[in-house]
């Protein structure tokens, strides 16, 4: 029986602050979709697009960080 690979997902948001949980690839992609205005970073600090994350090798992706996108302006 094949084991399900999970990775640490850290989620930061303005409403709840910060949370960390272990998620499968499918759960992580669903969470990214629910936070479509957020920025996503992998364990190496590289910002990735959701499509890139979907194609990533989940055995090597490391920690995934989902953070609110920065908005500039006056």
C-alpha cells in the first residue's frame, strides 16, 4: 500500500494570523485555490504559481507558505 505524502503548510492571513498543518498535495492545492489572491512559496523560499505547485514533486517540495499578497499604492 502506497503511503500518502504530506507536507507542512503554513497559512498566514489577516483574519486568523498564522496556522500550520500537514496536508496532502490535493488539500494544499485546494487551500491555494481558496486563497486565490495569496502568494505561495515553497521550502526553498521560491515564489510559485499554483500551476507550478500542481506539477511539483511532492516528495521534494518541502514547506509551503501561503501568505497575503502585498498591495502597493498611495
